[in-house]
């Protein structure tokens, strides 16, 4: 009897994994290239400063939105948090932590894991007209099978 239960459990796990992978593939169908970029604009969010970048996708006339803000953890350290919106996934909102890239002071990176694929979000500064500093959002789709997108 236990053999049948174990077999059924393994079959259910394999089926669930396949369905989740297919669902992620459908959600990422609008990303036909491996790189996307946008510019962050400052917004007001819950009485705290935040930054929002819109990334126009080339499939299905959709956009992804990346929102960033800073908060303090219990130890008093500054924590940089990001939120990815616009993917049709089981969890519509995906949060991620931004880490500072060691070589530079104003460059950050966050990773959103999606089943076997991942989205790498880079934030880096640039100089606009009049020496005004702006921040770019660079999103890279990294496939687990090594296939090149676009």
C-alpha cells in the first residue's frame, strides 16, 4: 500500500513541477529579448521616497514595473528593497533585496528567481543634462537551459 502512495506522491510532484515550469514560461513569453532598460523616476509612496521604472516589453504590448525604496531593519541598517510588478505569476508581486556591487558605490543588483529562470535587475547611475544624476534600471533574463533569448 505504501508503494502506491509513494508512487502517487512522486507522480504528483513531477506533474506539479512541469505545470509550474510551463506557467513560468507563459508568464515570460512577453520577454523576447534578454535585456531591457528603463529610467527611474522619483515618486511618493506611503510617505516615503521611492523610485519607479517602466520597462516596455516587445511582446503582447505589456510593461514591467520596478519600484525601489529604502527602509531600516531592526538593527538600524539601511535595507534597499525592490518590487517587480507586471508578470502574470502565481504571486503577482515579487519583492527582492538590492545588494551593493563591491566595485562601485552607487550600483546595486537584485535577483528574482522564477522556477529555473531568473531575472537580474541592475541599478546604476548616469549623468543627464546639466550634471543631473539619473538612475537606470537594466533587467536581464537568464534562462537555466543556457538558451539565448532574442
